[in-house]
C-alpha cells in the first residue's frame, strides 16, 4: 500500500505544480476548475513526451559508439582508426544533410512518394515535439548510414565513403522512409502507409535500407585481398578484438531501449511493454545463434552469438509494439538461426565479403521481422502479409538499385576502393597517417 500513498502524495504535489504552471506566480485565489487541471495535465504530458523522446534519441546516438566498436573488433587492428573516422563522419555529414534535405524529403508535405517541405528546418515552430522529433529521426538516419560501413570495411576509400554517406542521408534513406513513415510528422502519408504497411520502429525503414545499400557496396567493391583462394574457397579473416566487439554489442543492446520504445515519442505505459519485447527477442537471438553455431562448428562461437543478439533486435524492431511476448521470443529465436545460416551462405555460396555480417543481421533479419509480425499480433491487431511483402520487396529494389547506381557513379570518376598498397598496409596509415595502437603496426609488402 506504500506505493499508493506515494502516488496520492505525488498527485497533490502535481496539482500544486499545475496551478503554478497554468497561472504563474500570480495564481488567483479561486479554486482550480476542471479546465484548469486539464490544461496542466496536457502541458505536463507534452513536456514528458519531449523529455522521454530526447532521452531515447540520446540512447540511439550512443549506438554509434556500439557500431564503431563492433566493426572495429570484428576487423583487423590496422584499420581501426579508419573505422572510427567513418563512424564519426557518417553521422556528422549525415546530420548536416538531414538538416538541409533529408528531413524534408522524408516528412515534408508532398505526395505519396516524396516530401517537399521543411528543408533546413523551415516552417518549424518550437511548440510540442517538432524539434524533438527532428533530432530523434536524425539519429535514425545516422544508423541507416553507418550500417553500410561494416559490409564495406577494410577496403573502401575514405573520401568516397564521405560522398556516399551524404547521399544516403540526404536522398536514398529519406525517400523510401517517406513511403512508410511519411505521416508521422505532417498531414501527408506514404503510399505504403496508405496500404497498411506496418514497421513500428524500422526493421525495414532503417535496417533493411542500410543493409541493401551495404550489399550493393560490397558487391561493387569486391572482396578484401586474401579473402578467397584462387579456387574460390573462403578463408577466414579474424577480427582483432572480440572483447571490444562484445562491448559494442552490449552498447547497441542498451541503445535499442531508446530505438524501439522511443519510437512511441510518448511517455506512457507502452514504453515498458516495448522494452520487454525488445529484450526478449535479443535474448532469443543470442541463444539460438549460440546453439546453431555450436552444432555447426563444434563450439559455441562468440562472434555468431553476438550477431545473434543484433539479429533478434533488428527482427523485433518492426513489431515491438504489436506482437505478443511469446511472439517476440519466437521472432528472436528464428532470427538467431537465420543470421548464422545467412552469414555462411553470403560468404561461402555467394562469395560476397561482408566482414561484420551486416547484410545478414540488418537485411535478412529485418525482412524476417517485418513479415513475422503478421503471425504474432496481440489484441486483435491485423496486418496484411501481402502488404508487408510488398514493403520489404520495394525497399530491396529501391535501396539495392539506388546503391548500385551510387557506388558505380563514385567508382569510376572518383574511385571507390583504396589502393592495394594501402589495403595491405592498413587504411589507418594509408588513409589517415595514424595508428590505432601506437608502435603495434606491422609493415608488410606483397
């Protein structure tokens, strides 16, 4: 009963605070009316929404550190500075491009295919959630851009990376995002939204978009030197720091409690439910990936288990607000299985070099989660499998197609791939003149 007494006391304090909020220091002596109380409650709820959404945005921003650590840990020491610079600059450049163009294309008033207002944050007001919504969606755009970095790691020219990060945040991600989320800010809506497409926090909008761009980039670049033998057999290129990669995964897991629950942009009880389903799926993904890797490789593989966590998180992102807790576990378990099998298939069958498994984690598991929500909806909710399939198919065609065009346009006049000498020596020295670990760099030549 103590919590009830505390709640009653809090209510009394809240009423007093609302009186000050509504009337200021010169509050009248007459009793508060119901209208006065409602105004105070409304103002409090708006401020709570702003505070919660800002906290969630800051958590999602912290995921940049997680991505940087995962990518660095799963690759070689000689490229760590390059990876840190890429994760720093894709968000920095992406922020400016999001401000100038991206937000307007994604959330501006226009038509079902593209928004055409709010460029450079024009036509904004400081009321309600406008600025808060902008920063929350900005960190989402940064996530889509940074996914590409992992699949193209250890052989991409840094200047080219800056160019395509700008285009992703300015044009590619926002346009497809408008199709699915266009109504979240303005009066218009995207064409897929109007058909009933469901993706609550971005399994397809954010993660699959980044993954299919990453796939296009990895194909255009080709594999790292030494990745495949002359006979086409895949040779493992081991990451240099699994503890750093593990820390990155835990940071991403932590940040996902902003990514998914923050997508409510509302401080209410749904936050806890979404956090629960998010956590259940992540745990399921980790367990399933561990078991599958144990069966396939004879040992419980650390890197696969870590990617299993991310697979579960990506998969649940689409339906985190709409599926049952049991459904969340199943979605995570299947994602953990899929990520192990997909990493092997892409590497050994398709012969596509993806150093961190980004396409499998964000693409394959993003598709799975977007489709799977149809089968585990709670409270009588409904979703059309055909519409969900149309959504994931449209994203693949758009992001993969636009990515192939973008990377090939960059490839010929500017150059997409680092020189062979820089790749062998390491991009830290070749591109930046720095070492991540002073005195540790080993000079080799071929």
